[in-house]
């Protein structure tokens, strides 16, 4: 944080599951969403953020065993 072109994420879960990711702007609008099938253990991937305008956003991750929301700044 901050990000310029993209973000690298690592998700650790105890069993395989589907994780939904959303990028939310400060007005509460979902500006990007993706879904990943993650294996037990740690899975790494990247999110392309080139098309986002500069500003503050939230990354929300939801799955069967994960629910996190992180703030980041796009430069």
C-alpha cells in the first residue's frame, strides 16, 4: 500500500474454497470483482488495478472461512 498497477495477494485457508474479491470505492460502489478457487494452504495471485482512478479503495475478501476488508490507496 499504496499500489500503482496492481496488487499481489496471498490467501491462506485450511481447506479448498471459493473466495470472492471485491474492490469498493469510497462511495460504496463495487468497481471490480473476481472469484478464485483456492486450495488448502496458501494461494498467491495478482489483481490488475490499472483501470482504477487514483484514490482510496477497499478490498473485500469473502469465502466460507475468510471475511476480510482492507483499505488501500491507488496512485
